[in-house]
C-alpha cells in the first residue's frame, strides 16, 4: 500500500520533468515567426576595393515567416549594407574617392525548414531568391559606364541565397540565433558568379519570436 502511495505521489514530479524536457516540441509547430539581427557582410564583387575601403561591413535586417506545412515556413527577409570610399582619386572622373558611397538593400523570399527542438538548442536551414538594389554616389562607381535608358533598372538585380542557422530557446516563444547565409546576385548586366556577384557572406546574430 505504501509503495502505491509513493508511486502516486511521484506522478506529478515525473510529469513536470517531462514537460521541462519537451515543452519546445508542441504537437503543432508555431504558425508565425519574426525576428531581427545584427550582421557583418562581405560582398563578393572582386573589384569592389578599387573604390571602397574593403569588402567587409556592418549590416542589419529582419525577417518574418508563416508556416506553410509541417516545419516548413515561407519567409521574407530584408537587409542592408553600406560602405564608404577609400583614399585616393577616382581616375575615370577625377573625383576624390572619399566621397564614394555604396548603398545596398536586399529583399529575399524563400523556404525555411525549422523543426521545433525537443530541447532548447535547435537548427534550421533554408533557400530562396533575392532582389538586390544598389546605389552609388555618381559619378563615382565601381562599375564601368553602361548605356541604360532606365538607370534605376540598371541598379536592380536578382539572385539566390542559402542559409543555415542554430538557435537557443530562452522560453517557449523567444530564441537567440546565429545564422550563416551565402547569396549570389547580379546587377548592371553582370552575372551572378562569385567574382562578379553583389551577394556575399552574411554572418548574423539575432533574436527570433514565435507569438502563435
């Protein structure tokens, strides 16, 4: 009889322990996620340093995701990168290179596979397409002059991206994450190959939130 009573008293304790181990794996994954990040970005464009200080620079951005099915989320990502010119003279125009300014924005649509972890540490990966918009302080440009009736169109290019990340859940709805993304994009008639790409490597840390 005493043994039965003891086992009965242990049930709430065992149940609580089980909840603490698996509370991050709900029967149905969250339907929505959002987050923001601080990053460092390295642009792939080979001759970028002919005008600008270097290829590395700070970046920031954010994302939203809606669950399509299972652990698959349709995601929309935004980010930006800005870089000033180096010292020297821009030979084609005779302008001081310190007046140069590169501004780049990207908008990406893709699919992220993100199972909710059984414990606090998890991982995800994804891929998709991107739209890249660039702007420079004319007449200083890293590109050769091209004939283009619509200059805005010349500064817009498309490409692809791949992402891989790990996250740590502080609570059921809030997690910190580290993300590595590789992207490739072309603009001004250039291809998306590595040396000509305005995509690059993006290393990010951030916070994600799963409200429902």
